[in-house]
């Protein structure tokens, strides 16, 4: 009885819907879209007013689609971020490569300058050595030339002593040669170190013996064992002396 009533209610609703469609078609002047098309009869569940299963699944499908779209959007954002990061890394690598190439060019330039400077210094060293050698040779030549007369006087003194055994003449000849030799050496800047009667100076004197001597202050040079000399203001050989204690 209840099922019959539900069927009747469904049929009434379907007839009312068809009537409204027909009225709308007549108002518009267009043929009914449902004309000539078989209309499915509502099922028992539809006639009873129960919702169709598809209607209940529509919200779940929409949620799943939204989740999928959100995941796709997030993935696209991640890919865009990765691409941006890759571009930044590539830009940094290009900048580093450019800086490295610039540094290499500067290093090559500095190396070339250093090589040229080294070559110039080597040439300067060789030239200076040649000049020093030439000056030394020239100075030696001049000194030897000035000592030749001294050598001649020594030869004459020896020759005269062989012919005559006159001691006084031989002594006079040796004194003359000694004077000439001193004159040559003093001309080259050789100076005798004065020591006797002077306070002991360890930079210019070399003590070889200490003696007791009255009326003499300790540390005073009282005798010379070997004469000392200075050349150009520098001690060439210290004087060997006796010092009072």
C-alpha cells in the first residue's frame, strides 16, 4: 500500500515536471528537448525520495580534486624554486670563474714583472762585479807601479853590499828604501797606530804581556812588540803591545 502511494507520488511529480517543460517550450516557441527521447522511469529509491549515491560521492571527488590541484601547485612551486636556486648557483659559479680568470691574468702579469726584475738585477750584479774587478785591478796596478822604485832601490842596496862590505853605506841604503816604502803606503791611506804611552784600547791594541812598572798607571801601554796600522780609518792590524799592570 505504501509502495503504491510512493509510485503515485513519483508519477505525479514526473507529470508535473513534463507539464512545466511543455509550457516552457510553448512560451519560447521552441520544440521540447525531451520530445522523441525516452524518459527513464524513476527507480523505487527515487520515487521514495531517497538521495542517489552519486550525489553523496560528489563532495569527496571535489575534495580529492582540490588536494590533487594543491599538490600539483606545490610541486610546481618547488620546481620553480629549484630552478631559481640553480640559476643563482650558476650565476655565482660564473662570477667565481670570472674572478679566477682575472686573478690568473694578474698572477701572470706579476710573474712577468718578477722575471724582468730578476733579469735586470742579474745584469746589474754582473755589471757591478765586472766594475769592482776592474777597479781592483786598476788600484793594484797603480800600487804596484808605485812600489817598483822601492824594489829598484832594494836591488841597488843588495848589489852595493855585494861589491862593498861597507856597513854604513848599506844601512843608509836600507833606510832610504824604507822611507820610500813608507811614503808609498802612506799615499795609499796607511796610517801607523800610535800606542806607546797611550791608554790600552782593545779595538786598536792587542796586549801580549803585562809588566810591572813604577810611576805608570795600570792599563797604560809601555812598549810596542809589533806596529799596528789603519787603512781608510779602519784598523788593518792591531798593534801588539806591553801593558802596565
